[in-house]
C-alpha cells in the first residue's frame, strides 16, 4: 500500500471533493424531495453500486477507453443526460390519486425504483470514470507490494464510501424538510415537481458540460 503520508493526503483530498455539492448529492436530494427519505437512501445505495462499476473499470484499465475513443465518451454522456431528463420529466408530470400522493407509492416500490434508476444514472456518467482515472493515480505507489490494479481497487472503494457518506448526509437533511412538509398535499406536489425539475437540470448540465 502507499505510505502513511500518501494515505492521509488521500483521505483529506477525497473528503474535500466528496462534501463539495455535486451531481450525485443533488440527485440523491432530488429523489428524497420527490419520493421521500427511504427513496433517497436507496438512491444513495444505487449511486454507490454504480460507482463501484467505475472503480472496477478503472482498476481494469477500461476507463482509458473514454480517453482513447472520444465518440464513446460523448455517446455515454448524452445517454446519461437523456435518461436524467426523462426521469425528471416523468417525476414532474406524475399524478397522484385525488390530488394526494399515495403513501404506498412512495414506500418500498418507489425505493426499488429509485435504486434501479440510480444505478443506471451513475453507470451512464462517464465523468465518474474519468475522475477515478485522473484522481487515483496520484495516490498509487508503483513500488508498493500490492500491484497497481489492487491499489486502484482499494483506494477507489474507499473513495466511493466517502462520497456515499456525503450523499447520505444530504438525504438526511432533505428528509427533515420532507417530514415537515409531507402533511400538505400541495407541498407534496411541489416537492415532486421540484425534484423532477432538479433532475432535468442535472441532465442538461451533464449534456452541456465540456469534457
């Protein structure tokens, strides 16, 4: 493994990156606002698993493909952006029985949906792959006993856990707001639309953002 000094620098730098508001945090917040705290937690878990795919890809060297084939990067990025916009529009236009959100709809079923959607969103985010590809090598020790791919896998998994902790903090904070507003059907509709609008905004941002 890298030296102790390098690991300390890794944890500090990763924590700073993780707790700066970013797309994953906003996505988990949007799911919480629109569907409730449980869906927010499931979204955070889905993001974590989707990010794990990128960690494994980085360890295997597959992320280099995004650098080598710019068209592939563009296709994946636009697919992810389109999926986010579609989710946001679907959430924004969703209707509830009698003007109120069915509590069963925001329970286990919404949690499962948020989980699956979040995995797809994160896997289709090529910037996550490029982040690991650019970030992790700074903390890799080529002379260490562990091979480079194993260091990539371990450090990437640790970074993923730190980023997931930030997402969970956002879910908890958003959950406080949701709990206070959930008694009002008007507030429920507003939260669902706000969450949908946030997802559309994230999709547009991803599509328009330069590499």
